[in-house]
C-alpha cells in the first residue's frame, strides 16, 4: 500500500485561519478534512440579553469585510420579528448598500487574491507597471474597488460596519450631488469590469463536477435581498422555513458548523446565483456579458470567479439606474411596538446565502439567536471538490504543485478574505512498507488573519 498525506496548516489568501488534510491511498483520495480553525467567538451567545436595537451593529462585527451583509441580515431578522414593513425608498437604499458591498468585495477577491495565480505572481502589487496589460489591470482593480467603496459610503455611511441603515429605515440619505458623483464614477469603471469579465472568461483553471446549488432569488430582479430560497432543481422555500431544509453537520476537526441539503453537499455564492437566476440580470449586463453568460449554468467551480465579475457589472448597471432615476428624501424610521416573537433575515452576502435568526421577549430583549454563514454551507462541498481534484492530479503532478492547485480551488470558493500574512506549511508523508516519512516542505505567501464568519 502506498499512502500519502497532504497537510496545509494555513491556507493563504482567505480571511481567517483554515487548514486542509488530505489522505491518498493507492492513488485514490480516502479522506479530506477542510477545517476552519479560528476559535469560536460566541457571537450568538453574546446576543442574549441585548436590546434588539443593538443587534445589527453587534452582528456586523462577525466579519471585517462583509460586515454590511450582516447588518442587512440582522435588520431583516429584527424587522421580521416585530412585523415592520419598510418603505419603497428604504428598499432601494438597501439594494444600493448591497451593490456597493458586492462591487468592492468581489473586486478585492478577484484582483488581489485570484488574479496573481493567473499571472504567476505571488501578489497583485507585483504586477509589472511597465507592462501595458498588467498596468491596466492594476488601475482597473483599484478603480472598481473605489467605486464600490464610494457607493457604500454615500448610501450606508461606511463601506464596512455601516452606520446609516437601522431597523425600520435609514438615518441619513444620499444627496443629489453625491449620487451624481457616484454615477459618474461607476460609469467610468464599467469598461474595467468588462475587461475583468474577459480575463476570467478566458482563465485556464477548470474543475468540472456536479453539485447542488442554492440561492435567494428576489421576485423583481437579480439581487441580494428579498425573495425565496431556490435550488437549481427548482425547489422553492420560504425564508422562514430555512431550518427545514438545512441539515447541520458536526465536523469534530473544525470550529465552524457545516451543512448539507437532503443529505448531500451543496454550493452557495455567485456561481449558484448566476446558475439559478441569470435571466434576471440587468438588461445592459446581459447584453455586455452575453458571451460569458453562455457558459452558465455551469458545473465548473472556477466559474465562481467569472460569476463574481458578472455580478459586479450587474451591481454597477442597476446602481446607475437607481441613482439616476430617484431623488432620495428624508423620511421617518418605521417603528412598531415591542412584542415577543421569532424573526428570520435571509440575504445573499457576496459569498452566498446568509441566515440570521433572533428570538425576542415582549420587551425587545434577545433571548436566543442563530447565524449561518456561506463558508459553513460550502465546507462539505469544498472537501468533496478537493478530493476530486487530488484524484485527478496525484499521478500527474509533483506534491508541491498539487498543494498550490488545492489552494487555488479553495480560493475559487472565496471562503473569506485576507488582510494580513500567514505562514504556509505543507507536510507530505509518503508511506510504504518499511519506508521513512518524506521530508517537510514550507513556503511563505500572503494570507490573512481577519475575523472569520463562523
């Protein structure tokens, strides 16, 4: 028997800390463990005893990059518990808040963490400013990210930990001058997004494997708030019934909760959304990205990156329309008397479906809560995909190269984002009867230690 163990102690260019352990016996993967190894931070426990008004800001601290998604999900859960129905203007502002988040978050992932792999670079800032193509990509990346940041600041007050959205509405409103500036900036960034789509439409990385997909699909348009939970097989669930179809899976080696659907792994995120609802994309997006959209629905996990690029274009196109055709006026916060109840808030965060639940007493004090994040939902699927990848590469590629391909695959899921540095240590142990373990290999690359959404 020939047994090989691959161990990635720290996976780079993701937010937070994760490890991967793969066992191969006689050329076949027999065990894969993708472990989120950040310690639990007990956010849901800390919810208990807090006033409902404090919950959105509290839960936004779960994540340092997609905090505004947690704000939106928490607000939705609290409003659901109190029976609050917000105004049409608030709904538009929440759409814009999510478009700002998606634009900046996807751009950061695609340019800073994924694109270096395509150009054999360790980091985005190693791109050659004297090379016309790489110079353009450097400019494009920061231009798109800035446009998303400025949209978020205009509408939500900040690009992270938004201050304007609250239960029942918004505290401040975009000025006509500010809206015009952001429209101009997004129009200028649009050609850069089209170039980004082409980069990932032609990207050489592929891994084709069937799985299930799930996403929130709004009734009116492609988006991230409102609507029903829909699978790629056409099954439809109300948001309040999410616990009836998500099956919790205990992974003793991981600090994060994992989930299955009907006993099987599934995927959430941009690929799921485009597979299920590409027909609802903005008309200009469908026209400009027509060639790329021919690839969907797709079972290629690396097309998640392409789907993210298309979502940036949709967010820009819809944001331009909303800002150009609406004048936002101050309006009062919608309020409701406190009551005991259970509230569900389900939205599409950049990385996939995000679930928040709050349980209130009659004074508006939280008695219990639950948060289910995209990374936990994708965890089992990532393990299956890594096993499939290794099975296809183990006889074709040196071990050190397989390690790199595993990291590329995990990054394609965009499980979280990085803002620091990790030390990557990969241990290989090849075992035959009477053989000594293989030596350890180590390398240093960019990674991250931000807060993890688990």
